[in-house]
C-alpha cells in the first residue's frame, strides 16, 4: 500500500465513482480500478459494497478513508515544510480555527499578517476544539486558534488576556428599558429566568456559575457553534451566551449585547502548536506576530 493508492481511494470516495475519480486525477478508469483491486488484495478485504448504488464503503473502507485523509494531509505538510524551510514570504500558513474566533482571526491576525508578508498563502481548517486539536497533533496543520477551556497535554500555547462572555438577544424578545437594568453588564441573577442558548463546551462553566449564586436556570438550546447561537438568538428564542469575539457579529445582526458579570463566565483565545516546535519560518513568524499582539493587549 502506498500513498498513490490512498490518493486514488480517497478520490473515489469523495467523487462517488471510479469514473469521476479518474477524471479528477487526470487518468483513465482502468488503471484506477486496477490499483483498487491490488489494494483490496493486499489488505485482504473489500473496501466497497459492490451491490450498492450510490457508492457505499465497508467498515474497512471507512477506516481506511479516515486514516487515509490524515496520512495525505501529513504527507502534504511534510512536503511544504521542506520546500518552505528557508522562506517566510513564499510559504503557506496552515491553521485551524474554532468558529467563535474565525471572524476575529481574519480581522486581527490573518489580514495584518498578510500585509506584513504579502507572499504568504493560507489554508484554513474550521472545526470544533476537540477535532482541531486531534488533527493538529497528527500534523494535518501547523497551528490552531482555540478557546479555553481545552486539554493542554502535549501542546505549547500562548493565550490572550481573559475576556468576559457575552449575553446577546433580539430586542423584540425583551428590551432592557423595560427591566430597569443599566450599563454594559448583566448579572447571572438577571439571566436566571431567561431561556439560555449555551455554547456546548461551556455547559459546565454555566452550571457552576449559577450554582455559585445558588440559583437555577433554563437552557433551551446547546450548540457546537457560537455563530449558531447568535442565529437562534436573532430569532427571538432566548439569550445566547457567546464569546466576546462574537460581539461585532451579534451587533451586525441587530442584537443587543451585554457582558456577563461572573468570574466563571470568562474565556481566553489561545494559539497552540504540538510539542516539538514549529517547522517552518511562516509558522514561526505567525507565532511571533501573535506574541506581539498579545503584548499590546496586556499593556
């Protein structure tokens, strides 16, 4: 089994047929079919359910596809690291982003970094924190921007100053002028009777914040994406608890935004990479760029 066979196999899975995969690979169908036959013979098992239309993978095929795309990404990363080992301004920054920081990352980091190094290109990978960290550790990309809390084992990180979580909601749901609340902050007590839309990874933090006050609360929705929480709030279904990096997006949607006064309902943005160092000058330059931004925020 070699990388070319894995490349052919993943192309078949993603295109849904050997014929379309061959066209994508710039080949004819017979040699692609032959390589799949050889691959199945070597592995000693079928990779496709032959009687199935559309294309369906066997259990062995699903395992090979999941591991195969990881191997191909790692191989691509190795090649890029070698090619770019001496040059910052002609390299590729491969970085993972959680949904709650993606818009801020483009504005605050990627755009100004691009102006400083105009020859750099980018590969952005968006997923939830745990998926990003798993893919980061297998070297599918080089760096990741995530939010606390996250498992820190085998990672090197630098974190921006802590930011308060936000409560965002549609003014049609309730208007603060009707409540007597003033200022740019809300208390946990104030939120106790509101249906809450909670970022799933913060479910435990929210529970602890209300327990600390000795009050109950109601969750109407759990989401894996902060932007989804903002969308639900826009529909007037409740109050979304989201990171401070979502403030601009929430205001653009016409939502009311307030910080939450609680020592527990806070979070940090972190830039992380696997132990063992950064492979390319581009990654090293971005790491330093982030460190300088962090220093500015702390001063």
